[in-house]
């Protein structure tokens, strides 16, 4: 392939070249450019944003969906303020609704608002579970208040973090023993136990009692966001955040080029060179520092080093557009209320254990668990005016316990079978099939798309389709983590993607921390 001239770049050597224009790379670019450093961002795709993008996936339909990542909790307000971002989130009016059929009667658990205590009592027959719920989440909120601020500071030691938490029961519950033990100790109702456990399983394939505590790490990151654990809706869709970040980086002087795929990094620890490929050929650019906003696997490949252990995603992501919200079998709850929070499907404690066991044995779960979100109820701006006026709504479904290994032999057929089974579990709690509510695109096709881990690996190069790039880590320093959790074996090469320590989710934290490491903070 012929060489490509770098005349489109403003210089031949940059203080920082950032590989990947996802949200973390853009955060790093904005911080470094604002500090007066020369910055170049190389993005493989034709657009920035990575997994944090808004798209119109259905032909001829004016609805902008957060196609991959979809809620915000871990993004520190300090990053929004530091970078002067025109970006905001909205609180959901309900935390969650979980339908269930008991004694032949359709009912459910509604959490959030002034009906929470009443809902717990109606489901369980007493106030015991509600009281336990309040005590349990009061404890996690106190942990969140103390741990979340540390995520944008140099890594504490395990002992320092334990002292900061200052609650030995909370420390044991979250950091030392499988989260299943605490759930079973505090709650007795199967449905309540399952709702608590779900935060330990989003993007993580594990049992409640996994001795590795990978489920605890996932749970921790899901309950500490913003110091509250709240998961909010990005106004304008997730692309509004990455568009704002790209604008902040450019306005500070960073250069961002798309269609430039990094293919090799060479470094002596002081100076580096990044080779890249475009449609026209290959070229190189020199840098004092290289920040890699990609997976640890991609980092190793770029450096020509041995790959880390393989990662494996375990989720189904489904985007839908509805002409209207479906009616529920549980008539005590309005669909607008039920779908405004997290709508749990087949996520009782026993159901989650069974689904995990079946998937671990190489079979699709018989009752696939999933969670559903209607973002347009909180932020109708993602719908065109005509759709909003006609009552259209978006639905995002996130399925659990579907590891990539299940799709390798017959990916399309397996995806279709899983989607059918997942929607059947939802239909069991509706008074009309969800298919009857789907909108259609300009060609008359139903407005629904499903993405498996293999699709995410293909579309976004997430290793094994793992949304966190690899298993999450506890937010403290280990022997090789470095000061900020972004360091590598090369002094001037940093990992600023989700696979960094304290990475995962839409947070910008690895990007911030990598920038701080470059600036010597």
C-alpha cells in the first residue's frame, strides 16, 4: 500500500496522539488541549463517539436512539464543568418496575415515588422487605459518597479506600464476600433479591456467589455513580455527550481526523511513532505521548506484544420504536409509569441463577432475563415532532446471561431465537404483544434491531463484545496499576479506554486520568 502524506496534520510531532475518538479519548484530548498541549486524535470510523453515539437506525424514521450505551451515572460533574460542556441529564421519575404473576394474579414491584412502600407491602405482605431495602441502599449510598470522588484522584491503596469507606459491614458486603451472601442475608423475597442482584450482572456473566467477586465489582460501579447510584437519561441521546466533547476538544485546539486507523505504535519510552491506515494508504505521525482509547487487546496488538486474557461479553442489546406503549396485565400501574424506569423481565433471583447455569452449560436461557428502558418518556427531544405528537416511544432492551460463545456456530439463527424468546418473556406481562405496538420504517419493516456480543465486536471492536473491554477492577492500586490506573509498561504510552482501572461505562474517567498522568498531576 502506498504512503500517505501527513500534510493534513498541522505538525509532524504532537505532544499527544490519541488512538480512538470514543468519549474517553475525547475527554483526554479536551483536557490536554486546554492545558496547551498539541493533540491529534486518530479515529478509525467515519465519526467520533465509539459506543456513545446517537443514530437513526430505522430508515426514514425521525428517531435518534442511543444505539449502544444508553444511560449516564459514572460521568463526574467535574468533567462537564471543567470542559464547559453543553450537556445535561434528566432524572427518571421511577427507579424500576418488575412485573410478576403470583397466585395467578398479575402484580409487580414499583420502586421510586410515593408508592414504593405500598408496592413492597402489596407484593410481600409486610413492611419487612421495604425496611431492609431502605437500610441496604442507605449503606450503598454512604459508600458512593465516599468512593465516587476517588475515581478522579490518584489511585488509593486498598487500605486507604477501606478507611475512607469507614463501614466494616459495607466493606465486607461489597469488597470481601460474594454479593449473593449479602442479598440472601438482607432479603427474603425472590423477586426483591433478583432486582438487587441485577446491578451485579449488567455486562457481567457471573453467578451471585462467584468467588472471583467479578459480580461485586460490577455491582459497585452500578451503585456509586455520581455519589448517589442514580442512572440518568442523556438529554438529546448519548451522541449529545460525544458531540459536546468533540466540540470542546476542537475549540481548545485539538485536531480530530476520522477514517484513520492506527495500526502500529513504536516507542522507546520517550518518543513514539504511530502508524495509521486510511482509504488512500498508510502513514506515520510522531508523538511524545500516545493515549490508546481502545481495548487492552488492541493496545497489545498495536505494540506487538502478547495479548492479555480474552474477554467475553454476555448481553443482547435491542432497540425498538413503538407507535404506543403496550398495555400491561398489571392494571394497577400505568404503562408510562412502569416504563419510565427500569422494567425488569424474568429477573427473579431464582430465574437469574437458572439462566446463568443454562448459559454456562452452553445453552440459551429458557427464560432470558432482560431490562427495558423508555428514554423518550424522560427526554422526548430524541423523537421528531410528528412522532412525539402521535405518541411514539422508544424502547431499549438489555438482555443478560447471553455470552458470546453461544453465538459462534450460528450467529444469525441464535440471535433470532434469543430475540424471539426474550420478547416472549416480555409479552407474558403485557395485555397485547409488543410486536403489535412496533412502528414500521419507510419500507414497512418493523422498527427493531438486535445486537449480540459478536455484533458489538464487529461494529465497535469490543473484545468478545465485552462492553467494559474486560472484567471491571476494584478501584484501588495493585502492584502494576501505576499512579492513575492508566499506565503501561511504556512510560509514554497510556491506556485511556474502558479497560483501564476505574474504566467501564460512559464516565470519561479513564480519559481524565490519562490526561492527568500526562500532565504530571
